[in-house]
C-alpha cells in the first residue's frame, strides 16, 4: 500500500492542484495524509475540500509552518504505524496524473531492491525537464544532475528533491533513517536521499512524470554545477534561505565528503582571505 504525503501551507492558487491530485490518488487506490501547516485550520479546509471526509484521507492539523521535513517525517511515522509499504512525497504546487501513479506502481513491481524511486520533473508546459531535482552527489558533495540522454536507462541516483519521490518504508524502519529537520528547507532532501542510497540504491523513473509549475530554470550543465559547488562555499553577505543553504552545504561536505577535493573545499571555505576578496569583487 502507498501513502501519499502532502504538506499544505497557504496554498492559494495551488488549492486546485491539491484537489486534483488527491482525487487522482484516491481513485488510484493511494491513501493520502494532508499536513495542514497554517492558521487556517481544519474546519476552514473542510469547507473547501470535501475529500477530507474520505476514510482514506488522514489529516494532521499543525496550525503553524512546520517545514516540509517535519510533515514528511510524520508521514513516514504514520506509514510505519499503519503498515504502509511506501510513502509518496507530493508538493502542494506540483501536478500528478493517473499515468504518474500507474508508472510508479509498475516500477515498484519490477524494481524491488531500492530505497527510493524518483519521478521525472517537467515544467508547466511539459517541454523542459527540471534536472536539478534529480542527480548524484560526488565524493566531495558536488551535485551533478542526470544528463537527459541517461534518463531512459532509469539510472541510479543518490540525491533527489522531495517532490515525487517514493520511499520504501522497510528501509526507513530497518535503518531508522529520517529527515534531518534542523536543516530547515535547504538541502535536507539531498541529505535524506543520500543517506537512504548509502544503504540501498535509489533510482530515477523516466516514464513516471510530475509537473512542477513556476520553478526556476537552473544551470543544468556540468560547468554551471561546478561553479555552484564552489561559489556556495561562501556566505558573501547572504541571508535567509541563501545563508542556510551555504551552512547546510558546508555540513554535507564535512559530514560525508571524502578525498582530495573535499579537503580542498574545506581549505577554501575556511580561508578568510578568499572570502574578503570575493566580497570586494562582488561589490
């Protein structure tokens, strides 16, 4: 059995996506957990979503912004408690189709030795694959997205964004692997899937597609990813989520990185002189 987990926070225009996704999931035999993460509360959402009364829908009314990691962790705990086999993470601003669920079930049946499976993520027009959602972290924790030509082979991956991943609950239960909520909303998804993949591989599913509108178009090439890997070593007056991203990237390097490039990154990030020079050139 599959439990889909959807975190809801001030959905606004995305309410139509949520309603459509839940209907498709329920019609496909998938159970749903909705994490309500704003002050609106259950009673208000019940006026808008009649599916909340469905016996196959669970609701966690948090009444505050708990961040995605908390909601997905609660989903996995519920899945273990209710003996679900898999958790399916769905962002409130993404779009699922009947074909998506069909292909996920087909992959589950044919690929038994995995910790997580990741859907392909397309833009709102269905033309561009958002590759930065799926890829591999190198030994020095540089992220490389999967080249489009390799998608058709359903390649192994060790890092994936939350949206559209299927997590095998037996791996979570046997190894006590959960999301590190202290990371907030930056790179916690890569950290979680990387730890899963160290136990059992993760795979990309080329034929299972989720649409993710309004997402940035990233530099999906090796040169751009290398630039990011080294520019993100420095704070450079960053604030908010950008600052947290740098902090968490440094954490990943220190925690999991190995080899000469890892040591080089560690040297660079602790060089006060380089940081000062980059700040001057930035101005």
